[in-house]
C-alpha cells in the first residue's frame, strides 16, 4: 500500500497536460492528476538527466545518511516522463512547446514547474573574468552541487533554512564548518530573538562556528574575507543565499512576470491555458521557497484540472527544520505572531531557555492558531501542526497543550480526529487512511509502516505525528480499561 493506491472517481476531462519541470512539485502534480482520475495524457519534461529525485533531501546526501539513488522518486502511473529534455519555447497560439532536441508537444493545459536557481551574491573574487564561479564555490540545488562539496573546511554563506540544514549536514559528515550570516541570528526572517538564540546555541553545541552579523567582503585564494576584516579558510564555499525563480520561459512566452510568474488563486497565469506552481510561481497568499507550499499548489491545481472542488484550501506556511535534537517549527507566515499584539486575539508565550524550550503562539478570536514558533517541544509541534492545518480551535489550557500533559502531569493528546485525506507524510504523500489501513493489515510499528508505505523515509519530520497516530490506533483497539503510559520526563519538565 502507498500513496498511489487511493483513487477517487474521475471528474470532467481536462485534456492533455504538459508539465515543464520534473522536480518534486511537478512530480507531485502528475501523481495527484492520476489520483483524481485525470482522463487525458500527462507529459513531464525536465532538463536534468537521470531519474527524478527529491531535492529537499540533498542535505541527507551531504551527511552520508542517504545515497543519491535513495532520493529517486517513483514513476507516476500513466505519466510520460522525458528527462534530459530542455524546453526552448512556448507557442501559445498553437498551444505547443518545443524542445532543444526538436520535439514538439501539444497541450490543452501547460504547467510551468521550473523551480528556482541559487542566487549567488556579487562578492568580489567569486567569479572568473568570464563570469563563471571559481573552483570550490557552489550553490546547493542539485545532486551535481552535492558532488562539488570537497575537502574538510567548508564555509556556508547564509543562515536561512537551507543554510542551517546544510551546515548541520556537513558538520555531521565530520567537516569543519563555519556559518556566515549578516542577520542578528540564524533564520531571522522566521524567528524572533529568543528562538534564534536557542537555534544559534544548538548549532554551536554541534561544533559549528556561527558568524552572525557579518558579511562576505571578498574572496581570495582559499580564504573568505569578512566585512570586519576577519578571515575564514575554506576548501569549499557553499552559497545558501536565496533563490531566483526560473522565469525565462514564461517571459519569452509573454506571460506576466514580476519576481515569479504571476498566478491567481487557481494557479492560472495571464494565459488561461498556462498554469504555474512551485518556486517559479508568485502569488501574494503563498510564501515562496517551501516545498509544502509547492505541494499544496500541486494538490489544488490537480483538483481544479479534474473538475473537483478545491475545498477552499487556504495557503499554509509550515517550516520544520531538519536539525537533529532541536525540534524547531514555524506555522503560519513568519513574523505574524509579532503583529498579533496590535490585533484582536491572544499571544501565548512559553520560555524555558535553560532546557532549550520556547514557544510563541498567535491565537485568533475564534481560538484558532494564526501562527506559531516552537523550539524543543516536539509533541506540541506535531499537535499544533494538525490543529493549524485543520483550522480547529486550540484547547483552553494552552500550557498543557505545549507541555503535552494534563493537570496531574500525565501525557495526553489533543490531536483532532484524522480525516481520511489528511496527508501526514508529505514527502511520500501518505494519508491517515493509508496508514490506518496498513496498521490494520499488520504494520504495527513505525519501522513496519515505513517499510509498507514509505512514511518517514523522506525528510523524517513527520515521525512524531506517525507515532501519535500509532498510539491512537493502539488505544482504540484496547477492549478494557487502559492505563496511561509513564510520564516522559522530557515532555513534562520534571
């Protein structure tokens, strides 16, 4: 059993769909079209050679946890995949796309899922006279970029989510790592000062040299000169300094482009026959650069193209940082909780920095979560993620929610009942219904469920939610009075 086994009755035919870009979002769209009973053809065109792969797991290749082959995405039933094929132009009048090898593909709906490319800062000394990056400097957007990381001393520029995860992965591989960031603390676009300080302390405890409030001034042979005159030696310099949407194809086709390809609420561009999803798309309601946003867009578009109601799903922003031992997550748009004091609703703050625990929640007047930042509270993070996703109100006792315990100190759960289509493992599109079926068929542990459904084999951040679901299923099967499990001292604060 896997994420492809549950299909629903098809809606109206959507014609032939051509998807340009075979990364995780394009792949997700093709899979969801199949799931929703799409009746036309689906063609995936991608310029990269080899198999389609899960780009969000590149840092697991850097730390040696996964081989490149482990990142491969499974073929989508019914879709025609074409790798190492570069699209060179779009003829909107004839509704055709042309490729560098002379192919021409007709479409009823064209979907641009071209993603983004690394933004390399204009630091003197980074480029040759011809404009090429000098040896030893790379972004991190592909498996080829991973192969360019060599040597023992690595400097990572930029401490956004990718920069932090990259630094941690490289440190786990045994390298000497420095993380340089101009902001006051890592993830300063996402975190307030307290959460940012906890993150910085955790990175330092891992052996990473954290250089915040400092910028790259110039690159010399094997050295990075900082703006305050400091020097960092490097064998590889990895730039995690943001991305630029790949919009060249859209611009050449005459579509409306600002930073990304402008889309409406159904991912429609200025041409009604052309849609855009993922990092190349721009919409004020979607926060760019998150895989979860791209997958939500793919889900919405697949339902739209197959004649199913989109359900009015609101754009979600969910960041789960892949840093072992930290349990850091952000729900809702970054910084929204800082604005909540000026609006109606409550702001709930819990701070226990000596134990690495912190939370700040913005709660709307209906008692629902608007945004949250959590550090070191894994059970609360799993619970709040589902409550936020389902738009359900929080329980009255917010402290018990954060600590994962009742008034008498026993652990409890306030997770909402699982809807059949609730996706718990986004990397592999595994729903609560799929997991429940696998459980009933004998997969009674996290490892067994992973073997059966591939759950947790992607980024791994869903593990706590899957454990919670397992506990709920096990409890529901017990025919007699049940005893509470022992208090987990880490969750209870005792």
